[in-house]
């Protein structure tokens, strides 16, 4: 066997299509075989984004090691398998290993043109599941899979006529922008819904249980006549629940058949069902570890013997039993329904198997989703404490109290078992905040005041502190008022609230004779300061008490104008006796 002094080992010289790696093992390498040698140097050329250290990590030898033809083949295969390169060449000359690569460009952006049915985030997440996305090398095979994935997502939404094309835009730095041109087409509409095998209930009754419908008077607005795979799955479950809630424990529904018209605009849904017969309850019992609560738990069973079995009411029984054990600290209690049917008599024996599990401690309570609201605002509403027994009743009360704050759209409380323990959980409280500020402006017109203006601004969660601050101003020719108020619901750590208010009022009587002559009538001007406290006496009730200081000043017209206007004698007598400035 002759050894060439200059050896080139790549997919071209070996006539290997290394994109299909299996062929690398099948091609004979005898004509290009070389004797092992000790590596004096290793060089890598052609890199633009990847680091040389990454390439070196795939080499089985380093400087001073012995390099063989099998190792060269293996190195080429392994570098191709990374998906980073379009071409890999290994040359050897004078004990120097020269690795030449052509990098694939990195996808720097994904653009969806003509897309309305999804948002970018949804499709980006779907494409990542097939290995395609921003920051990853552009693999032609994965690009084709990405297009098919986008089309599959549209089919799930009912867009059977959607077409997907793509455009690649080279960018500096060995980067590329990928743009998908999408023609969504219209969502296929449901032309007809057919049922086979239903006897107890008519097809129209079953159609009423479905979210998706055939075209009707209002479907142009609701869109319920447009087909989607998610809607089909939900409708199948709705039909199953409909029968199970009426005692049909043997009910079976096969996979719905979807028939698409040749123009891909109309769809016909065909459901095949096997109803069976309804079952009545013959006996109900509890089994498992009941912890001596047999009679109490039996009282939580919703249904009674002789009634038609209702799966929804059976599930309600499960929730009641789990909730009762949750109040005792058994957060992970399991309750399973085991119905035993007797087809000859159409009766069922229902057994609820109870497994309380371990009594659970709450290790930590984590607050999440509060961007503006401080953690302490939420934590002070919690009645479930850390390092204490889990108590579902306290947890439900905590949820209600957080909801009554009015700061959040949604409140999700979940339990997460602590890894490595059997009796501890963490509680995650995830909230979604909503706007809590309000600005109102108004203009009024009346026969006496003519034009009047009003404005107000309030914030129920000022700076995320859980306190309320508001300002209200009203002004007209004869009446003016301004109020600023602040409420701290936790003035003390025990939950006593404090409301502080500062206000101003000015009133003047209306009289046609002295209209637009301010110095010929009287006016009453008041300044006030109030403070009220709310003392909680239960989770839902408070007793309020407080005091208000008010200064009133009465201004009467000058003496030389008394003949021009009638001043109520009560005002004149009050000023004569108490003065024009009084406090209450």
C-alpha cells in the first residue's frame, strides 16, 4: 500500500455524501489510506462564528498524539453532526493536520409576513420544538421541517388552504434573516355535523353540547362555525361528559371523521357513538385510610343510592373529600372513583378509595407575577403560614383576601412538592396585575352655576404599596370643593386601617339680583381634616371610628350694601354671637 505524502480527507475527495453519514462507513478508503503519524501541529481555517476550541474538542488527538485515517473519518462525521458546517475538509501534510470548514450562517431573525392567526411568540416556540429558531445554524433540512410545522399549526386552526414560502436574507457576520411568506386563506367552515349510533338523545341535542356549530344567524360574530382541531377535541370531551353525567358508564365515542371538500373550504364532521345503558347507583362506600372520619366523609358524598350515576357529582364528592383532608394538612390526598357495573341490572356500585398520604408542612411560599406590587402587600393577606401544617381552608381564605384587594386580574395558587422529601411542599402564588388608577374629567352646565368643571385622579395601589390615594376637585360659580384622601389598610400590623382626608368647600347663595356681584352677598368657606380607623372584628367585618376637625368662615357683604340684598337673619345672628370664624 502506497502512502501519499500529501493526504486530503474530505467528502469530495472520498466521494462521500457526508450529509448522509451512513455512507461514510460503506465507502472503501484503501486508495486514500495513510499511515498513522505523530501530530506536530493542528490548524483550523474558515471559522466565522464558532470558536476553534469547539473544533479541537471533537478531535480525538492533540499535538504529540498519533493520528490515524479512522480518526480522520470519525472527526469529519462528528463535526458534520453538530449541524454547524456545510463542508468539512481534513488535509494532512508534513505531520500537520489542517481542518478547513465552511460554516452555516446563524439565523438572526424570524419574520412572519401575512400572519394573523398566531403571534410570533407562539410560532417561535413551535419551531424550537423541531430544532429551528433564532441563534441556531441554518440547516436546510430543518428549514423544511419548520415550514411543515408552521403549516401544521395552521391546519390545527382550520386553515387547510394555507401556503408557506420562505426568503433568506444574508446579513453581515455570517448571519441570515429568515422570512416566512404566509397566505393563510380562510378557516374552513363546518358544513354539517352527523351522528351515528345515538338513540337515547337526538342529534340536535348532541350538537347543542358542542362549541363548534354549523353556520347560523350569529356565527359570523362568534366564529363558532369555523373548524379547529382544538375545538374538535373539546367537543369530543363535551359529548363524553354529557353521557357520563347521565349514567352512561359504557359510553364510547370513536375518533371523529373529518371530511374536507375539494376546495378545502367546507368540512363535515362525523361522530360514531355507542351509548350503552344508563346505570343507577346500587351502593356507595368508602375504602382506604379514612383516619376514623368514616361518618363525616360519608356525609360529603353528594349522590344517594337509587339515583342515576352522575360523573360530575361524583367528581364533586372527590373535591369535597380532598378539601376536608386538606384542612387537616394532607395536601396531596388522593381520592379515586372505582365504579363496578352490573350490566344485567344496569346498576353500579361506587367505591371511593381514599389515600391521605403524608401530612404536609409548607416549607416556603413564593410570590410571582407582581411587577409593581410589593411582596409584603400580598403576604400580609395570607392566612397560610410558612413552616406550618398545610391548611386548605386557610389557603382558600388567603386567595379570597388577595382577590378582594382589587389589584389583580388572576390569582393562581399551586402546590409543588419539595424534591427529596415526602412531607413538604412549596406554595406558589402567581398573580397577574391590572391597572388600578383612574382619571375622570367632567363639564357641566346649569341655569345658576352656568359652566362647572370637575376632575379627579385616584390610585388604589400607589407605588405598589397597597395604599390608596385620591384627589377630587369640583368648581362652579357658586360652589367649589376639593378633597384629597389617603387610606392605609395596614396602619398597624394587626390590620387596623387608617383613612386621612383633607377637604375644602366654598358655598354662595344664588340670587338673580346680585348675580356677578361677589361683594354683595355672603359666602361660607370650610376647611376640614378627618381621620378614621377601621378595626377588624372578623375576616370580613370592621368597626369604624374617627374624628373630623372643620373650620368655617362666614363672609357677609359690607354694611353699605345691605340694602341691596337680603341676608338671612340666622347668618347675621350667628356672626354676631360667635364671630365669623368658628371651629367644629
